[in-house]
C-alpha cells in the first residue's frame, strides 16, 4: 500500500506539523476546517481544504461521518487524526477501516483496550506491568470504594475511568473527605465523559511523570524510542517536557522500555503510542495509562533520535515494517519542549481568548510548532495552546540555555499568555538541577 492522499482530521499546530511531513514525502494533503477556521494556517498548509461544519468541535472536528465522507469525495486513501478529537475514537477507526481508508493509528481494538483506565489496568496486571496500588474493579458503591481507600491508605486519588485532561481527578487527603470528593469526581466524570465510573489509586507524593514512546508495526515488531519526562505540570497538565529524563540510568530505561513494549504487545498494538508511568521518590515506576496516538510532546523524542515520528506513522500504517531495530536507536543530546498557552498564570491559568496582536518567534536554534500567526484569534472553541517551542542541545545544560533564550526572544501580545511564567520556570535553579516532580510548580510559586 502507498499513501498518496492524506486527509488530516485536525486543526492547529498538529495539523500543520502533519502536513509538513506529508508534503516532504510527496503526499497530497487535504485539510478539513470548521467555520471558525476558514482562514487558518492549517488550511493554508494543505493542498486542498474542505469545510466540515460549525465552530463547536462536536459540529465539525468530531463529526466522523462528515469527515469520512469528505475523505471519500476527496479521494484520500488515509486519515491522520492528530491528537484529541477523533484520535482515540475506536468507532471512527473502525469506520475508516470499513470504508477502505487507512486510519493512521492503532487498530480499533487497541484503542478500546486502553479507552478505560480501569480495564487497561486489568489488562496490564495480566501482562505483569507494575501498577500503582489501588482499586480498578467494577464495584462502584460508595461504601465499598471508601473501604478500598482505607485499605490503600491516604492520601488517595480518585480518577474517572474514562478520564483524560485531568478531569474527574480528585485528591483525598483524609477519610472524612472521601464521600464528598467521590461525589464531585463522579459529577465531573459524568459531565465530561458521560460515564461516572471511577478508580482509586494511592496518591504518590512528589512523583515524576515519565512516559515511554513505543512504536509497533503490523508484522510483530515493537520497540521503544526512549522516555520523556513530563513532570512539570500545572493542574495535572504538562507544560514543559524533556528527553531524556534527568537522572535516568541505562538499567532503569531498559526496565521501563521493556514494560512499555510488553504493554503494547499485550494489546497487539500497531503505530505510535505512549505508555505513561508514574515514578516515586525511590525510582520505582508504575503504569498509569497508555495513549494510543501521537502525543503533543513527541517533538522532544524526534529531537533526540533524529527521527520523524509522523513519517514512521505513515509508513507503518501503510503496511511497512519499522525502519529501525531497537539496537539501532541512540539518544543524541537533550531536548526540551515548552507549551505556550493563551492562559493567565496570575488567575489560576484560566484559558484566555482574543486576538494575537503580536506573535514573533526566534528563527534560530529552536523548532516552533504552531497553528496560528500574528493577527489570528484564539477562540473559545478549541485548545488555547498557541505554540510549542522545541530546543535541542548536546546536553541538558546547553538545551536549557537554548530554551531560556528562545522563550526570552518570543514576543506575544494582545492577550494573557504563560510566556513570562515559562521563562521564569526555565530560569529556576531548582529546575536546572533536574530535580523536578509533578508538584514542582505549586511548590515553587511565590
Ligand atoms: P489524565 O488522563 O486525566 O491526564 P493521568 O492518569 O494521565 O490523567 O494523570 C495526570 C497526572 O496526574 C499525572 O501526570 C500525574 O501528575 C498525576 N497523577 C496521576 N496519578 C497519580 C498518582 N497515583 N499519584 C500522584 N499523582 C498522580
């Protein structure tokens, strides 16, 4: 199979980034756009563009039926879903396969297997992948869950089984708060995901978030492209990511890589995926979840491996074998990614909307992945991420120095952003020491 025409079922920076690789490979690109995006950069980045509906995502970017119809009419032989939107929608993946169009992602069965955090943990238990102590079974009566929390020991974390984006997650410090927090997690889960099922985990204090990039082809080969440390988070969401992880040893990397590959193999995975682990102070690691798509932070992996993950995705989904073996992969230097958001750090990082009156990036020593340009508007309809700044250096110190300089040379005006916050964060001596954990931002906020 060869992919000649690719429909990109997404918008913003990821649609532009996918289009860039596709065009380099000589693939014709089809954009789709909502009414709010008619003049947007991703439309301009593709050879052709088709309207798919009104601004709210549910009326456009989430309309699998409409997008599939465009794919057929435009003669696309593959659809790349990017991240978010339809990327982890098993029904859509299946509908593509049934229509004879390549879904650039894993088989629907693999998406389903990881779609529920609880079911995924049951599967991982069988595959002998280490799990955070907790309860991820089917019983959901409050009294039963409370007994589980007591057994696990406080603090505990209640998570929406169908969750994502930190929604439906509640930390419970003491037994007296359990019932109220459970009710609140349930309400949030049901509002966001239409499913109020929860699981309970031991809440680890000052852990790291370390994830492994895996890749598999349809011929039984599966490998990992090392790790990313995404510990620097606000509201349980990543803001600065790096690769490799500070303090990682060769032995630990092998153990985590093997566990991640075992996780992928357990669900007959094909394509790019990420196995997320939480690492405690002792360095022990536990499976959190697997994301069955390309991640926002994939560029740091590209920077240290010199590979193009979208190119690999297209190659593998068209039936190709993995271009390299595990032994041929090497880590070169160190990379950081910082996410520039339209949000107000002074007011709890609330998302901002408005016109980007100024938007200028440095052109040297940094990769900028963005889906907007000066004069564009950040609307209420979509994710408020403006751009990702990705830097690479021979070692962590050099890469961090480049990150600071790139952030300082970025000019953005017209609405509140986290640019100053990112620059201050990157300049922190504590950050430079590499001693980061998921509570880093909270602890270092003046
Ligand atoms: P989501 O899918 O909503 O993003 P995750 O399960 O990926 O949720 O968790 C998001 C973040 O929450 C993690 O990166 C980590 O910072 C924190 N977290 C998750 N589980 C735990 C835990 N058991 N203990 C402490 N922090 C956790």
